C-alpha cells in the first residue's frame, strides 16, 4: 500500500498536475468467452506520453502500473487492477488533489466506482447498470467500443445459456421441463 506521507510535496503536486492535464480515469468492458460473466470490467488510470521517462517516474511514485509502447513514438502508462487502484492511486489523488473541475468530478466518480466494484457490483447485472450510469458522467461521455444496451443484454444471454446448460441431459440436448 502506498504511503502518501512519504512522497515529497513538490513531486506529488507535480504528478497530480501532470495527470490532471494528461491522464484519464476510465471504466472499460472487454468481452470474455472464457469466464462465467460476459464481461471483464476494469477501472483504469491511463496516461499517454512520448517521453517514457516521465511515465516511469509516475509509475515509481505510485508503486504500481505498467508501461507499454503504443504506437507513433507514444508510451502508455496504465493502472487497471482494482487493488492497486484502491491502495495506491486513490490515496495518492486524495492527498494530492486535482485543480480542474472536470478531473475532480471524474476522480470522484472513479473513486465511487472502485468502492462499488470492491463490493462486487461488477459481478451483477444491476451493479453493472449502476456502474454504466456513473460512467456516462465521466470524461464528458467519451467514445465507447460497446454501448450500454449491448453490455447489459449480454448478461441476459449468459443467464439464458446457463439455464440451458443446467437443464440439459447427459446428451447435452435440452430436457423438456
């Protein structure tokens, strides 16, 4: 767990300002055929930059995250595991707050989403609906790969296929109930 009191104030405020201008908080959905649930739901802090060294310093300060080469000489820093977000990212930005109203708003929503996910909201259709409602308010709507109806509809498909599986006989064909 990050000990924010051990981070020098000038460095902490520098990186808070850096992420305020260059970073974003997101909630993403990835299709998962290999899991019980139709989606892998992830919170993510990400920052893109041509200078890898500044991202490496941010990674060092937060004590988590990965850096990868994206394209066109752009590097990508991201933290997308819930534990690191709750134990490192949120305490850092609770201590070193943002100045812009937009980033303050997005971070408050992000923090709320992290709490909901820690409670398992992302594992239930109702919880996912609540997360999607919050996501609409972040990043001025942002562009999305999957729309909300598609995400929520997949939960119904999972339930239907699970019902078929549970009512199938040894032959794998549905039993008449």
